[in-house]
C-alpha cells in the first residue's frame, strides 16, 4: 500500500478553504474549462493535457488527463497553491492512440506540469472561479 505524503503547506492551503461551499451547478471537473492541448517541449505534442485551464468552483476537485505517445509513467507536479494526486501514474491505452493517465487537483491557484518518460512536458493552469454562484 502506497502512502501519500502531503506537505504541510498544502494542508494549510486546503484548510484555509474549508469554509467554501460546494458548487451550485453540476460539473465533473469543478467548473468551466478551456479545452485543448498544451505544446510539449520543442513544439512536439508528444504529451498533452486536457483541459489546459481548470476553473475550480469552491472546494470541488477537478480531473485532468495527461496523454502521451509512450507507454510508461507520467509524473505530475503542482506549484504551491494546489494538491495534485497521484504524483505519478502509469499511462494506459492503445499504441498509436495515445496512453493516458488521470489526475485530480484541488486548491486555489497553481500551474500543473506533466512529464512523460521521454522528458516531454505539458502544462495546465488552475484558478478559482469568480462567477456568481461559486463561493470563494
């Protein structure tokens, strides 16, 4: 059984959000998103992430999917302000159709970076919604 170590700063950041209400509209990703693929290192889209912009509503988590051309581990990381889980995941799928791994993000605001086994990277941004109906 793997243990997830959460840095104290992530716990403090998430604890500060505990008075947030849940979203008032249904959403599997916690809010509106801008879909698309982020360019990988060198302009080669050998790894992409969808959505590239995640807008969180309250404390609802969001799902982010990283897709690469290669089987293997995709490593995810977040700048301070968010908690990304898991930290890495095996990309599964069919050769020629891409290999994907799904991650969950919670927090306030950050940048997510995903790296495939070849060192290619793709990013997504995360922020809180300022729309009416989303308690901050």
